[in-house]
């Protein structure tokens, strides 16, 4: 992990807009009518409705998705009591994490008040604004009183994350570490070094999970907390031990099974770790310097199970694994509290997630191939996209079952889909693609079986139930790669097209191809040679019906693949060209862009074919096409170069497709701003319509546009999707992720299903 310098940190927080968060409007505000609805006089109506029934504030305001992150700055990170204003960067950071991980909006509020009673009154006074309150960086013991009073006196969820966030994540880690070690929580001896808010809350939660008080020893800065001491507050008294034979950490830790450190760096020695029981569990959570370094702990003995608060070592205890999703579940049920049942539900959901197969996006983020449950992975990674569904749903269910939910969730599958859409993990279109493909799984050939991403995609596509994969490649290399990636190849056919046993099929394919191209200079020996190439062989599998669809492109130049596709598969009747389309799923909607891959410098006839193919393709995805053909001019304002070609193509489309919503040539701003377009050019066929399909004048502009949007926004891009070939042959990009390939596979399957239905209807 790169070292963070003072200069880099200050620049990050100051460059551009100072700070890390901003307020963004969620309603239209361009017109006078919009502003009248947003403020006076329209705003009076929701005000009156809320006055009649306060619960409707969740319907008419942002309350239900708004959390206050509140602090007085008395215990900021490892900085201590630096004051309310100085703690504001941390509170803004917390707001950023809420938003990016759970879609929750935040106001950070720094209260310049150390008196607990006055602080409580201040928070109570502003509480109606929010759906929940996250207390942050408030020192012990005041934080216990503040949280308890606010939980008792407010009807919205209140959680002091410094206490409960660490407790929940470390509890999940502890359950799994104990499972790896083969130990039971009710039997293990636990030593806790530190007695602040986090330590107390962690240990109480361990007790809730089954740990026994008599097996726990807690230490503060003065040593072991024992019943002999007279300087203990109520929280410490709860954990005071009756043992009189131990006073120091070195004495307490002998024979212990678990060490939990929430204190300061370098207080646990290698000798202390060696004195622990077999398979010791060491959670050294002081930040940035742990109680013992990861290297020292691992060097002390090989059987240690280690977790820290740092991201550059395995098993990071990171609060972000919990708090965004706990509040998400609480907000979505309009819960009146975050209670013990909800916290325990979060613990079990997080623990359970670590035992599931790890998604590719997590492996890629940490530059590994095969994270799996065990000593180096018993806590989910913060980037795991499944946390939003697993933890939020568990918390929401616990809120309902424990009686604190004011809103009931009845359709859990719909709620799961909503959470995925909220975080941009999925949208309705991709879900429909998968659902449609699952209804009739097709036999899909994956060309590059030895490419890690394609092999993973084939396995995932099978697991999703969208296809029956056939992988081309050397079976020994594929099997070895699958073992390295921890992939299950059961039920997946591997075809080594170079193997002697495939000689009959190679010869058969060569004869068919030779006959097909007999008057185009083809000869049998050339055709035989071509059948040793995966694209020729795979496409012939589809051409002959030995498979239903083909996916290729990770190792092959597009120009080569295009040549083979034209030669083996051919272009659909009625067209002279074929093309590709990308789908952009953005916050503004779904857009179809063509041609993004095939035709470099299209002439008028090519543009006509692309427009006709795009019309069919958009309808293939159950959308009504509203098409703009683009250029740098508008409706004949320039009559040379690409505008002239587009203009001629539009004339053809208007003549032959009089009912199709298509027009141009036009600039992008007029295509996407229908109000501006309708004002300036009221004569267009697109009047009053929202454009969803963009036809570009050349490959450079189309390809650059989709890549620019993909890399500068949160837009999901699906494609390339081929348009115009006789059979379902689909291409991927050299940089395609596993998800990209699975998406293309789903489209290839649907393409095959549709092709079969059309053939049956002929």
C-alpha cells in the first residue's frame, strides 16, 4: 500500500471543491414551474400532509434516506480530543462512505459541546430532520451515556459506530476464526487489551454470542481489571475478573485462545504470542500501528490467526463492512432503533458471507486469484458488492422480527434487486437478460478457454443457469488453470480442437466450409488448416448446429474475427454490412450506440444498414427505438463529408421507414436535449420524444464516445453486441471483465433462442 504523505492528504481534501461531499438536487429545477413546486407555493402541500400525519415525512422528504453523522470531536480517530471543527474531515469521510457503499445521504454535524446532557439536548432538537443518527468520535465514558439516552428518547435508529461497528465486524471475524481454529466460543479464554468504548462494546457482543465472562480478562492502562481495584467505572466493573494471580498483559495472555487489542501499538510481543494456546487468534486493531505487527505475529508461530485494522494485510477489521448496511436495513424498514437482534443479524450475515465463493471483482481489487475461506480470509473484504444485500437484508429482517420496524418488506427478491440497482450493481435490463436466458439455456462455445476471465465467465454463466458452456482449448492447461483459480469444471465440456479425436469433426467442418465457398477460391486443404484455429472451429460448431452460440475476442484482433465471421457465418439476407452496438445503462436511462466496432468509415449504404440493424436490435431488447443519426452539423447545415452521408441515409430511412422515429443529421446536444431540439427544430420526427438510440457517422466517434462515458461516469456498458450476422456469434473486448463476458453470453443465448423461433416460424 502506497505511503500517504501529509502533502497528498491536504491536496486531496482541498483541490477542486474543498471537502468531500456536496448536496445534489433530486428533482427538476430548470423551469419556473419546477421552482414553484419545489418551494413556494407548491411546497405547502407536503408540509400540511406531514402536519396531519408525521409519518408521511418519509414519503415527501429525504428523511427516510438521511443520516446525521454527529460528533463533538473528543475522540477523533487516533488523534484524541482535537475539537468539533477539527474532526469535520473525518465526519465528511464517514458521509462519503455511507453514500458510496449504501446510497445513504448524510449531513455531518459537529457539535461544540462536551457536556453530555447539553450534547444530548442538541441532538434531540435536530433529530426530526433525520431517519437515523450515527454518533462518531465521542470519548468514553460520556459516549455510553449519550448513546443510551438518545436511544431511549428518540424514535429513530441511533448507533455509536466506534462502539458497535468494530464490535460487529470483529465478532463476525471471531466466529469464523474460531471455526478455522476448531474452537468453540463458550470455551475459549479471551484477553482484551483496552477498555474504551470499542473494547467494552466488542466484549459485550462476544458475550451475547456465547463467550463466558469468567473466561474474559480485560486490561486498561493500569493493568488487569480485577475486582480488587477501586478505580473502575460501571463499564469496567462488568468485566472485572476475580483472579488475583495476574496483573500484567504478559501474565494474562499465557494459555489464552484469543487476544483482542484496542489499545496502542507494539504492546504485544512475540514471546507473549508464543505463550498462547494452540492456533491462537490475534486481533491487533490499534491504528495505524497494531499491538503487534502482522510480520512479527506470523513469525512468532505458524499457527496464529491474525487480523488487524489495516487494509494492507489479510483479515481487515473495517467498520465500513458493517455500518452502511446496518443503517440501510434500518432505514428501509423505518426502524425505531438499532437493537441487539439487528446487530447479531449483521454479525452472522458478515460471517456467512466470508464462506461463500468470492466474486471476481473482489479478487481483482486485491490482485489475487482465489480468495477462499481460511486463515488468510475469514472476514469479507470492504469492496465485496454482496455486503449491501446480505447485511442489509439480514438487518431488515431482524428489525421486523424484533418489532422495531414501522415498514414491512414482503417481497425480499424485489428488495434485493432494489439494493443492487441502488448501488449500480445491476439494472432491470441486465436482470431481464439473465432471466430470459435461464428459461432456455443454450450451448455456448467459449473460444479462449485458457484465458482466466473467459474461463471464469464460462463457469459463472453455468452457475447462473444461462448456458451450457463448451470451452475450446488444451484440456490439461484448462484444468490446471481452473485448479489455480479454484473453479469447478464439473458439467463443462472441453474441446481440444487440435486433438486427434477431433480429426473427423475438423474434416467435416472443412468440407462444409469448402462447399460453401467453392466459387470464392476456397480449397479443401486450406479449409482443413483453418479448422486448427479456434475462431474457425468454434464458428463452424455454430454453423453446423453442434452449438448454439459462440463468444470470442479476448485474444483475437477484431479485424481477424470479422473476416472469419463473414467467411463462415455470413451476413443476414437483405444487408451488405453488419455492425455492433453497445448499451449504456446510465442514471439518465438506457442508451443504444452504433456502430462501435466494425465499420471504420461507413458510406451512405453502410449507415443505412447500421440504422436498420440498430432498429432491429433495440426492438430485440423490448425497447421502442427513437433514433438520432449524429454529426457535427444539424439538418443540412453542412453538405460535405460525414453530414452529407448522414443526410442521404436519413432521406432513405424516411422514405422506406415512414413510421420509424429517426432523424438527423444532428449534434449530440440536440439529440439528448429534446426541449432544446423541439424548440429549434420543431419539424423533426423526434418531436416530443426522448432519444434512446444514437447512430454515429464513423467508428472513431462511436468507439471514443462509449469508452469516454464508461471511464468518466458510473455508467454500466454492455457490449459489443453484434448486429447482422446469420448466427449468434458475439465478440468481447481484450479488456473485458468476467461480468462483461457473462453479459455478452446472456445476449448470445437470447440471440440463439430468437433465431430458433424464427426458423420454426418460417
